[in-house]
C-alpha cells in the first residue's frame, strides 16, 4: 500500500489518556491481566479487550492503537512524498506532548502523528485548487509531467500542427477519463454498499469541496475531537 497520509479524528479524552500513559503504568496493567495457556500450545498469553497480547511491548502497542490506527479516518490524502504538500500542512500542525519518551517513540516511530487544525484543512484545500489549476493549464501545452516532478516537452521538435494535435488529444483523453469516473460514480451509487461513500474516484475538485464543507459548516466538533494528520 505504501506510506499514505490521512486526516483522522480521535476523542480528546482518549488522546489525553494515551499521551499521559507511562511504560510503568502499562506494566502494572499488563501484570494484572489474567494469564492463559494457548490451546494446544506450550506458551501463554494475556487478553485485553478480547485481543491476545503476548508480552509487555505487545500490550503497549495494543493500548496505543487508538492513536496509531484506531481512530476515525475522515479523509485519505494519498502518497504525499512526491511533492511539498506534507511540509506545507505541517506548518499548521503541532506535535503531541507525550509524557513517556518510550511510548512517544512507539506512536511516532516511522509514522507521522501530529495534531492538525482548521488551518490545515484550508491549506489542503489550497493545495487541491493549485493542483487543478496546474492540471488545466498543462492541457494547453505539450509538456508532460512524470514522477518526482520531472517535466518533458513532448512537442519540442514538432510542428505547430503536430503540437495542436497533441494538445487536442490530451484534452480529449482528459474528458474521456472524467466521463468514465462520473459513469462509475453514477453506477456505484445505484448499488448497495457499506462504506457510505458517494464518490468512487475522488478528484481534487471533490476533495476541495469536501475540505470546504468541513471548514465552512463546522462539521468537526473540535470540543469533543482532536483532528490528527497521520501517515504510515
């Protein structure tokens, strides 16, 4: 799947509890769990919230799961490491002040886990608008952009007539792709599904509208929830 970024919500009380935990506290909790013998095996485990834990570190990861992976994801931003988007979003975020350094390293580690804000959502809306602006501008040129921002002018040695045909083909391909996306969306929403999504394929236009809705209508209850920017 790769390293992807997400906006997610976690209850403030839950985050407060987790960031104030210590390894010593977790050790005491772990020691109080009933030890059980694995059926048909010669080793033991303990159980917490219906899940098996096999040692203290396993228990620590389980207790920290709500802030690592167990929160409510409200949007997947995708893979941002090809552009400067992450850097821009982090300017309006702040780190979580974990009490215990060892638990802090477990939560963060190779992951990103910071507290975002309304300004973070606004900045991502600006990013989406800029991407769409650049995309539509690119349809009027023979320039092609590849991974890592590498740009190549495919019409460099072409005649004006050939360049016009290339631009026309780019526009046609773009329109045909959008038609396919909307056809899939219409078809998808005529079929029963469990995830509640409206868009089968999210475009930057739809994401921009989503960010605007979240901000303009105060959809997020910031008194109850903390907004996180995460990546793993």
